C-alpha cells in the first residue's frame, strides 16, 4: 500500500517549477515533459499521459482523462428508464451487450422483474460473444502497439464474424440496444442463427493456437512484455482494479462465478489466472495471456448455452410506462470485459432515474497506472497502456 | 568538332547517374506496391485493387503524385534551413552507395579500390541527415526518433563493418568488382559458402545488422509509430516526406545489394550453365530477394525495445563478429 501514499497531484509543485523558471533557474534539469496524447497512435483513443522523462526513461506519469466525456450519468437523470439503455452501449462501445446488461439488471432488480430462462440464456450468449469480440480488439491493438501488425488483421477478421452474428440478431454492429428491461429486443431470427454461432465457434477454436504461434510465444513479444509493468495484488486491490487485469495478478475473482447474475451459476468455466509464467505475476504478458485464455472459457460458456437454449418468450410483461417505479436504490455489478461494471441506481418513484452511477473497470485501471508503471521506458509504457486494455468511452463515460 | 575526352567521361557519368536515379525511383515504386501486396496477402487482405486496373499497379504512382501536390508544411518553430536540407542529405547518403554497386561486370559507377570502405562511409551520412531532421523539427517525438536512430545506426555500423571485412579478407581486396570476380563459377564459390563457416556467420550478422541500419522491423524503433508517432519525420509532409520515403526504400536496396555483392556472388549465376542470362538480372534479383525477406520479417515480427536492441548489438553481434574476423584472418594466414 506504500505506493499509494507517494502519489501527489502535480498541480502544486508544477506551479513552483514555473515560478523558479521565471527567476532564471532551471528546475527541470535533465527532465523533459512529454505530452503523450490525446492524439497519439498508442493511447487507444483520447487518453492524455503527461510524462516526465529522463532520456527514454519515464520518471512520472500523470494520466488526464475526460476527452471523451459524454455525460452518461447526467443524461441518464433526464430520460426515462428504457431510454437509458441505448446510452449504455456507448459507454464501452466495444462491449455494448455487456454494458446494457449491467444497467438492465439494475432496473430489473429495482422493479423485481424475474426474466425467464430463454432470456437469461440468450443474454449470457450474446455477452460472451461480445466478450470475445472485445478481447479480440484488445489483443489485436496490443500486438500493434508492440509492432506486430499481422495479428491485428487476423483478430479483426474473427471479430467481424461475431459482429455479423450480432448484427443478424439486433440489426446493429456495435451499438446493439438489444438487451431491454424485462427481456430482449427481439427473438433470434429463424434462419438457423444458432447454427451460425456453432459455425463461428468451430472457426474460432483453431484461431487461438494460431495466435499463440504468431504472437503469444514469439520470443521478441515475450522479451517486450514479460517482467514489464508488473502490477502487484496490493496495488490492484487498492485501486479497485478488476477483471482480467486483476486476475492476471493471480487474484481469483470473477463476478460471473462469485456473484452470479443472469444464470451464470449454471455454467461451468474456470476464471483464468496469471501465474508469472514468463516473468513476474501480473506483468504485461500475464495480462495478455489471461485474455487469450478467457476467450476459450467464453467459448465453453457459449457451447453450454447453445445446448440448453430453452423455448419461451423473450419479453416479460412489464409496465407500459414507468410511472409507478418503486422508491429505493439498487446496486448491481457484472463482469464486463474490462473489469467489473457496477451500476448504482436511485429511484424517487418517477419515470426518470434520480441518479445513475456507473463504476467502470477501465477507469480504475487507468488510475492505477502511475502506481505501477513509473520508472519504465517509453516503449514499455506503450506496452503497459495497451495491456491494461482501456476504452476511453468507458473511462470517461 | 572533336569533343575532349574528359567531357565524354563527364557525360557518361551524368547519364549513368541519371540512370541510377531512374532505377531507384522505379524500384521504390515497385517495392512500395509489392510491400503493400505482400503485407496484404500475409494478412488475408487484398491490398490496393482499384487504381490502374490489374491489382492496383498504379497505386504507388498515384501516391507519388499526391505527395508532390501536397502542401509543404514547415512548422513555425522549426529551424527552417536544417529542416529543408535534412531530407536531401538522407536521400543523398543512400544514393551515394549506388556509385560502387557492380550491377554487371562492366556496369559500375566507379570501381574504387576501397569500394567496401566507401559504402560503409557514405551510408553513415544518413545519420547526420536524420539528426538534422529530428532536431530542426522542434518536436519532442522527432527528437526521440532522431536520437534513437543515431544511437542505433552508429552502433550497428560496427558489426556491419566487421562482417563485411570477412569476405574482404578472403578476397584480399576492397574493390567491389574484384570481390565479385573471386566468386565466379557457381554458387559454391560464393563467399557465403566458400569460407565456411566464417562467412556464413558474417552473412547472418550482416543481414540482421543491416536491418537495423536501414531502420526496418524488427529494428524499426526510430520510426515506431505506436511509440514515437512517426519518429524523425513526424513534422514532414509532401515532397520532403517523399524523400525520406525514397531514402528508406533505396537504403533497403543498397544494403541488400551489398550483401548480394560480397556474399552472394554479385552478378554471377548460381550455376555456370546459366551464365547466358545477363549479370544485371542476377544481381538485381539477388538483391530483390533479400528485400523480400526484409518485407517478410517486417510483417511477421514485433519490434524490439531500445535497450534490447543495444544489448543485441554490443553483447551478441559485436563479440561474434570480432571472433569471426580473427578466425578468418587466421585461416587465411594458415592457408597461405
């Protein structure tokens, strides 16, 4: 926990530095301040990192966020409950299904709606499909940031198949608006959609060993990522880091297993943990390989869901308008691809939520960045930022 | 009217230089198109397909025209003079290498008796140009790129030079033409196989180090776009950017052509009965083959980190090439 105390906001000392400079002294010495982002190829959107560098070594990192702030929480306070759902897609635009599910579960918990088995199974299925798609992007851009171009195209191809499947289901490719309060937007199309999912699984199964050959166990890739940016369990827990980043440190925690929702308790899967196979536990390589293996676990879950898919209606009876909402507050947390998504919902009985607070995994990962990534080289920092897999839409909300 | 002899030789050298420049331009256009197609097919894509009809063959020409028409932006805070000069110096450095490349037995700019030494010397000029570009851009990322390329190219020049000395010692000459002539009579006489295993080791070291010399993956740190935006040419646009681009591709050809000359028998055919094919075909195809290997590596391997790059240079390549050089000298002395 010691690292947390050493952090101090740059504002105070920074001002003094400028004062010293105006008096003709050189407070910076050999240090050079470098603005990495918001327009930089490797910051995955519009993250800005202010770096203090000494040569190629980074002595201090200050992340600045907010360039993609879209007022999700405030907008949610001015539209009705069902109208919030499409906004959820836009939080983590690479995992829209997972975002919607978090919010919808919170509303259903507030209204005490029980959805049937078919809805639950389909929700699990689209969630895991979207998780694979999201991890594909994470791993692809990771390779790209290390300098390997080719895995990017292979993984995006796989993702394309998932997007096609989800497009047939919902009509959209990224911002699905498919999971609705009390059910789903529509039932699966009757042109053999489940067969297509099966085909995809058959197609994707050999892609993972291919990726391992091409990138995961590549000597240069291991050199670049093993022992780099190791996040200790203490730091991860102190900063609230969750999801694959936490599991990479060896901490066994998965909301799908530890606090099951939407019927996850009925599926068999193993949360994948990092063990420091190539270096220290929780290093960049661990964070990478945890995601690779999680894709395999997601495929297992999808197979089980396909086997059990029961018949039923995909929309429960819910009130036509949301005039008579129960007063109270609920909190649900779900396992999104980038960590735990918590939705805190306060209702005052009107049809508009009183307060919606989203807790995002990527935000916590970014905030932990200065604590475990200082003192590395610029090239390492690029690898670290890529390995924590952030989507700025989710960080800023 | 009788034209004095010195004018005629001047005329010939001007024509030859123009020919080399045209060759470089055509080679760069072809290479650019090939690299796109190769990378595309390695990545399950098609690459350019529309421009010009057959497999987008006119795409590099369209790109060249676009670069010529683009605005030439010079940042307000840049050191304008250095900024303008830098791309030409970089291009000149790699173009000067062509002067001693023996395309065929009688097709060589000038057969210097210190050809190998000359090549090593002129390709170092590139570093000055890159440093000028990085410094004058007044951009921190450019500066990082320039510093990286300076340290990288200067470091890797040593293993390159030591590796090139192995065939030089075996041939007893630094003249490119003489080195090639010593490799006549089939591929088993090429230096890469002739003085086994020394020159094979030297060839491998030379090839990897030359990747670093020409800033190609996995040693493309100076222009690593995910780290340094674009490295030393971040601020360049239009025709000046095109010159950096030209320099990079002609550098690829120069380092491959040197390898083809000193290790792979230059213009000689691999089998004596194939020697009816003109030497220039063999020479260019050997160099082009090595260029293709460079592209293949680029689209397969990730990039090294700057300290790992230095580690490989100073702790692996350098000792190996030193020992190799000593052994080959000993071998030559003992053999008489």
